[in-house]
C-alpha cells in the first residue's frame, strides 16, 4: 500500500507540495487576473472616452453661407440696407439657429459689401442713423461711414466686412465673429 508520512505524535499528514510550485501558481493566477481586468477595463473605457472627447474633437461651427436677398434688391442702394440672416450653430451635441443683423452697402467703387452689425470695440449692435448718414454705436459713441470705415470713437478699426458670394441670383454671406478691442481684423468663429 501507500505509505503516509507520520509525525512524532503518530498523526498522518498529507504529502506536502513543493513550496515553489504553489507560489508560481498563485503569481500566475494573479498576473492573469490583472491582465484580464486591465483588458476589460480598457474595453469599457473606450466609449466613455469617446463620449467625453466628442465635443472637443468636433469642429464647433461650420461656416456656411446664408442668403441675404436677391441681387436685384441691392442694385440701386443709396444707404445701407439692414437684413437679418439665420445662422445654424453646432456646439457639441446642441444645434441652435440664431438671427444676426447685417448691413448691405456699397463701397467707394460701387461694389456690394456686407458689414457685420457687431461693433469692433465691445460688441454692441451698431444701427444706421439716417439723419447723420453714419453708423453710430449706442454704447460708446463710435461712428462709422456708410461703407464701414471708422470716423471716431474708441474702436480701433472700422466695421467688419463679411465674405460674400452669389448663387442663383442670391447674395450669400458667411457670418463670422471677430476679435474685439484690436486694430487688426481677426476671425474667432
């Protein structure tokens, strides 16, 4: 039969496994558990990371042209004509449509220009004053000529012109915001 090990008191002990073999099994299982947990955790975190970074990676607002009106409407301008355009803004998951006022006018050469109604000083809305034949900012008194050139006031530059194009007889404009309180026209959005 099988011989069992007995100690000095006569009790029977099961055969002992080598201690290095038990330690190797435990370290292998803990390493396997650690690698498996890291793999599953990595797989589960991918959708969460994409969800969190999506608004940062996606461009905030794509600049699209908005229709201002038919070119025939602006053929005989004597003073700036205010028009309201709709702008679609996409910010992360949120989509909003806002309305902005622009002025269609002519420059010294008779070419059509579209001016932003946002004052380049602090962002107030600048209305056209028929009596004085100027744009006058109600906030700080800045004045601008019919074609948007600066006359006086705290603004460091004239009114901002917007990029225009024509499509099927329609005047199209790309509305942008520009940095305020600087002398150079710098687009920010």
